[in-house]
C-alpha cells in the first residue's frame, strides 16, 4: 500500500491512532502508538526509542534507535475499539536509518537480499504450520516458597475447569484428538474466527483442524507465502490467535510441551526456492523427484542442524517436546513421507508446482525472522558447498528410525538434548550465518547470553516434581 492509499484509508475509516509494532530479539512484539495526524512526520523521521530497554538489544547498539514503519504492512487493527492503523516497523540506526544488525526483521530482509545476490533463486516461499493449545484457564506461581501451575481444558476429563460439570459428556480421555470432529472439537468456531481474521489481513490459510492433544490442541497452516513477508505473517498469526482466544474467554499457548506425556506443539517449516518461475527443488527422476540443488540444500540444513536448533527451538521447554515417541524428530536425517525425520519430503507434493520439503524440528517459541533466516542461510550454504547428505549419514531413510536397533540409531546425528547444548553448537558452528552480513557476531552472542540466562532461571529453581521424589528421602 503506497502513501496516498494509506492516507485515503485513514480518512475513509476515520482512523484515530497509528500503532507501530516491532520485534525484539526475544521474538516478542512490542508497540508504541501515536495520533494519526502525526503519521506524515513519523514516515520521514521515524520514532526514536531506547533500545537498551528491549531484551537482547543491549551492548554496542544499545543507544538511541529509530523505528521506521513499512507502509506495505498497513492494516486496520481488528481488535482495538479505537479505529487504529497498524504498521510493522524495522529497528534502524538513528543516523543512517538502515536496519541495525540485531533487528530480527532486518536480518530476514538481509537474508532475502543474500538469496538474490547468490543467483541460486529469485524468490523463496514458505509454509509455517502453527500448533498451539487453547486452554480454558492457566494459573501459575513461582516464588521462593511455592512453585507450580494448573491448566484447565473443557475437552479433557483430567483437566476440567472448576465450574464445568461436563453434563454433555463430550469431554474425553485416553484418545487422540487428531482431526476430531464437532462436537468433540469444542472450539471449531473460535479457530474459524481466527482464520477469518487472518484471511481478512491478507494471510492465505490452507486449512485448520484439531491436533492430536485432547486438551484442545490446534493447528493452522498457511498456503505457500513469500519470504521475508511470511516472517511478518507468522507474528500476525500468533497475535491473532492469542487475542481471539482472549475475546472468547480462553488462553492460547505455543509452548512446545505444556502437557506432560501428551503431544507437543511444533512449528514445521515447508520451504521452496524459485528462479524465473521454476521450482529450483524439482527434478523428475531423482530421489523423490528432488533436484541436486534440493539435496544440497537439505544437506546444508542437516549439517548445520545442531546449531540451527539454537534458533528454531530456543526455549527450555522445547526439549521437553523433542523426545522419541511423539512424532518429534530428534535425529538429523531426511526421508520421503517420514515423520520421524528432521526433514520430511511430503509424498503428496509430487509435481513441479508442489515439490518441497519440511523441517519438522522447530517450534513456535522461535523468533520467526531469525529461525527462517537461519534455515535459509544453512540451505544456501549447502548449495554453495554441494553438501551431500549421504556423505554424513543423513539419509535418505524411509523407515521409522525409532524401530531401529539402539546400535543402528546411535549412528545417526542427534539434535541437542538441552538449551545449553544447542547454544554450544551455535558457538561452534555459525560462520554460515555471517555470510553477506546477514547475521553478525554480536547478535549471535546476545542470543546465546539471553537464552543461557533463561536456562539458569529454570534450572536453578526446585522443580515441583522434585518434592514428590525427594522431600521425604
């Protein structure tokens, strides 16, 4: 949307406020709002702010920064009562107005520019599969003398809200909820409301459904969407999901493993590269009709897979999902229609228009700008260096590796088993991210420092289950 159209929209819809959204290194949206009459000034001068107050933005670039709105992102916010226009911003240097090195959105834009300069492709399209839970309520406490949480779900007999008597008999237990039909799928209308809002905001949705977890686990999947805009779209989707849930008296979480011993929430990434309208990853006759570029791209992701987990699974809770037995890929290999693989080639994508592959390890605690950019950089490194997955025992394997003998499984490279292990892998392997100035050392070190601090905050506290195990020992 150009400047004239934006101002016409403001006039026609009687917009009173402009809400600027920007993303911190932690993957959270922050915002600042001003009267609509000031937009012309802000488009020229931006909005200065104190970067040192935003997690991960300290150190060298911790002084004054400037938010610069992107007019192409202009939409009327569907949740505010006050007529409000929302604009997504990049965090720029106060003098040059160029995106700072630690601005996640600018990282994705630089990754896209690096792709174009490589000559390998002229566009990239992605599908993020967003999995999440809708709970009726969540209460938590964590202080010196108490620790614990309680989740309630009107779909699960084991977690019914206090004022819910299940008089309709629809709550269930000891079953899987995958594609559960109504009326067992209690929140279909809520999910449809989310999808309607996303479509109105220009995000094309492929489908939505109830996921495996009976405590109201959900999935919403987009169509193939352009990078880097898909990073903005992922932030918008999470925002829509949370705010729609709240409007319906629910709470949404993207935590990878909110419920013990039940299916966790992943964020699978489907990806394609295109050049002059052709699918770079398609070649009839190869393994799964993949081109040599596709195999090398996969090789790059798998070779750098342990380091990538530092961006695709950057929470302590991530590693409670990444366990064998829940379709969570913990071994770095690829295969056709193989859900135990870190990279799965969907069997239904069997034409040039649909041929792609899916990185299944990630989850939505990631910063989408950083996670998708890191995956793209790893894949491009694979093409540049012609990394053959077979050379590193990365497959292809088309059988369920969880049925292999322990000796044979041990020959496969595993993803990190904890957040500190993932950060160690990133320390040792990040040169591929620095190519073209896409990432920089300061961003990587700030990310590692921030995530290790989170680890210590969790690890240093007594765990509620330790009371069960050890209190009377």
